[in-house]
C-alpha cells in the first residue's frame, strides 16, 4: 500500500469520524460524568424529529424545495454570466467581475442589512420570494467562479463550429454546452444548494421569523445544550444533503446515457 492510499484513508476517516460521533450522540440516552460511554441508548431525538406535532419533516421538505429553487435560479444566472465573462470583451468587464465576487469579500450580514431596506420598500420581507432572492446572492459568486473556470479551460470552438453549421443558440446550449459542462453544473449546483440550505441569519432577517427553514430550527437546540435532539436533527440534515447530491449524480448519468 503506497503513501497516497494511506493518506486518503486517513483523511476519509477524519472526515467520517465527526459524522459517526454525531450519529452516536443522537442515539445516546443518559450520559453522566465521568462515563466515557452513555449508560443507555435512546431514540428520543428521532422520535422528536418524526413527531407530526413538531412539523420538523414539513419544514425539512419546505427547506429542500426552497434550496432547489434557489439552486436553479442561481445556475440560470451564473451560466450566461460565466459564459459572457469567459468569451466576450466588453466595457466594464472587470467592474462586473468585482461586483459578482463582492459577496465573497464583504460579509453577507452587511450586504443583507442593506438589501433588507430595499426589500421592505418592495414589500417582499417575510415572504418566500424575499428569502429566495436573498439566498441567490451568496450563491452567485460560487456558481460564476466554478463555471467560469470550466469555460476558460474548454474554450468555445465546438460551439462556434456548430453555429457556422447552422445551429441556433438554443440548440448549441442544449446539445453541446450543457452536456459538456454537466458534471461542473452538478458541482456548482451542489455547492449552491448547501450554501442556501445552511443559511440562518439572512433567512431570519428577511423572513422575519415567519419563514422557517431547517437551519432556523437547528439554532435553538444548539443554544439549549440538548445534544441528543441536536444530533438527531444534524444527522437528518446531513442525510438530506447527501441524498440530493446522490440524486443529482444519478440524474447526470441518466442524461449522459441519452446523449451517448
């Protein structure tokens, strides 16, 4: 076994251990000091999560749908923006780049405070529309950056040849560009989805406490010190994110089979 395989296994173990420990905590009952192991196993955390009266599963589904909508909107904005920045020269290009990547430099809290005043005037605070729009903002820099890198690497010679042969812009996008960059789209979409799904402060500020997402219900348990319920909620959180990424990969493979 070479050193690279050993390092990969060590890194995988280090990444997997916190998740395993979180699962362990979610199933622990009484765990008094100074015992190294819990004295009993309990399903209290999961019974709380799956209890219909808590509405946690409903909130989870709403959060997944909201983050998926944010992902599609962000990709729809990032794709043409990255394409334009990669292949076109125009006045103010560098300024647009700075503006697009500004949310990576300026704290999102400061950005949200300013946008909050605009949303109040537009009447979209405390609404799903307002939360979706504010979630799009931190995702755009990542979407543009990831797609910009792949556009710069692959170039646009194939697209130009297709247009010379009579293909329309839509045909080039559908049959050439998207199939080629589909794996990168999945990566960008996964990053954007996770960013949206984990937002707490901007959701609370724009949603006004009326739009409840999964991240918002996690925070009180983190403050309360109830490790069992917090760990159970965190396990469900990780599973839901991994499930979306897994389904995305399956979708990509299915799409690729149709083009091969």
